[in-house]
C-alpha cells in the first residue's frame, strides 16, 4: 500500500525544506509539493513536525553471552524499543567467544534475529581468534554480506585478540575491502590494574574506572591506528570515551589513517560519579570504557559538532539489577553494559540539538547518514531521496516526557538515564513504508525486519596493492 506523508519539514544531513513524501513499494517514489495520494494510500499528517531519515544505531548487543550471563533483550524486544525511539536499523555485534567456532556463532546470531526483528539489521562479525580455519570462515561470512569486522583489544582470553591476531585480521580486512571496528583498551594493563585494586580490597563499582584509566584507552587507540597504518586497512574506533583517546584518534586521521570515530550515548551525558554511587546504583553504570571524569564531556560534544567524531551509537547492552549484583563482591565481575537503543535519538536531540551543542544536520549525519555511509548501507538507508528505503521518522518536537524504566520497552528493570527529561520524540516511524510506531507505541508488523547484506567498499586500487 502507498503511503503519503504530507506537510512536514524534511531534515537531512545537508538540508531542510518543506515537502510531501510519497512512498510506493517500500521506497520513496516522489518528493514534492502538494502531492496527491493514490487510491487507498495511507496518509500521515506531518504538519508542524520534522521528517528525518530513519536513525541507524551502528553498535548494539542483543544476543550476548558475556561475563557468565546473557544480555536481557531478544531481537523482538530490542527492535521494538529501537523503533519506538526512532532507530530503524541497527548493526549488532556478532560475538562468539575465543573458544567458539566463528561460523557456528555467525549462524546462531543470524538465526536468533531472523523473523524476530521489527526493523532492519546487519552484523559486525567479531574476530575473537585468528587461525587458518577462522580465516576461511571469515571469507565466507563476508561473502554472505557481513562486510565489517569487530576486534577487542580488551577482554583478554575471552573476546580479546593479541597483536599478531589484530595484524592478521586487518591484513585480511584490507584484502577483502572491509572495515574493522575496534574496542581500544590495553588488555594487559586492565588485567594488572584490576588485580592490584582487588588485592587492596578496592572492590566496589567506583574502582572500575581507575582499573581502566584514560591512558589505557589512549594506548589502545594509538596501537589500533598504528596497525591500520601499517596494513592500509580501514578502521573505526567504537565507543571512544575521553579526550586523550580522542586526541590519539584525531591525530591518526590527520596523518591520513583511514579511521572513523564513534562515541556512544552514555559518554555524552553521564560521568563517572554515576558509577561512584553506592551499591547497585553504581553497578548499573559500569561499562567499558568506563564513564569518565566530567571534563571529557565538553571535548566529546565539540568533536562531535566538528565532525571529528563521526557517529553516535549506543553500545546498547542490557543487564538487569540481579545480573549487575553478580559483581557485588568485586567490580571485575559486574556485567559491563548499559541500555540505550530506545533513548539515543531523543536524548541527543534534547541535550545536543536543543541545547545548541550540535547542529540539526550534524545530528542527522552522526545518527543516521554517516553510519550508513561508513558501513555500506547508503544510499538505501540514511537518507531521504527518491529510491531510498522509506525508513522515516516523523518527529514531534513539541512532546515533553521523562525517561523511566517503568515506561521503557527495552527488556530491563532499570534505565541508566532514569529521570532525564526529553523534549521531542518520534510521532510516526516507518520501516520500508510500513508504519511501525505511533506516538510511543508499537503498532506494526513484528517480523518486518530483514538482514541487510552489504558489499565491501574499501577495496584499494591496484597501484596501492602492488606497492
Ligand atoms: Zn560493544
């Protein structure tokens, strides 16, 4: 069925203008003034509202066995929470551990998502071990349309790779023309500092940040960038949290390393005092890299506005209160992670655009267009253009509300942003032309989502290869 969105203001990464949008056969077929609806078309009145391209969360965890437990969401709960919050595509980290078979893991993740997601999705394939068998499996996974890797420099002996494995992964990625995302923290330093603190009986969540200080993240960032430079691979730093790591990443960009930078929602809004709260309140805010000293927030916002930080993801990863309490005796056992897939758009709008910290076009760029471009989803996703998928967010800037675990759709019993006011939210959200959300409620088709297959887009020209 056709869909006509009338009277709204289209806002993209580059421009804004009032126009109608006609959707036919799942894609945007016409953009123009005073369009007439075809017979039987559904009509959405967008007067007084903005229309954004569907937002893309480039970094989420849904199925995740980690730290002796599993993250709480299913693809059904996470995809609906995403849509209610204006995110129409997510890229999930497929994370088998070092002891698992990579291809079996990949099939497991795909099977969990298939027919269970209300929005479209793709995967980053984690490389948690590198040997001949894994290499041939990774080639097969890339051929299947999963055109990005993830490596962890942290989480020694579980997800983490050593320097040789990183080198070989990046060499393969460069050959295949795909981008590698990386969690940049020095695993050995984290492990040693954790042992020291625990031996000194410093066991509470407030010791999580001191066990992985800013310098540990900066070191990982420098090392990743150095390896990218030597392998001529394309890279992407995930969840960058602090000024020293930012300086390292920007310095690498400036000298020509093909490096993109992501930061995530919590690091723009929260600081380490949240993790220093007593007991489980602190544990709710344990993630890695950790929440930082407050002075870092302004640096992240200004780098985001300047486009030096390319994208804003969430690292969505819900563990509930009972799971967080696994670490009641030692912060090293607290499952790392905080949800955010539902809150990212509304909070970045309220505290970024409305507070004047970022421009509205940079907001669309960082939360939709640039993730689409970096990860090979454009022009299908991330833009409002004839021929693009009709993933659209009709946004009501007049809405006022407060974030609370009582009203969230993520499957968790706390919200890391409890009590934060929001000034605006999606009024209508479509996935390929089908209305999936109206005013905070899921009203659509539970299995609407498809896996998005992506082509390698970082192939070097032959001259560079022959060097
Ligand atoms: Zn993550």
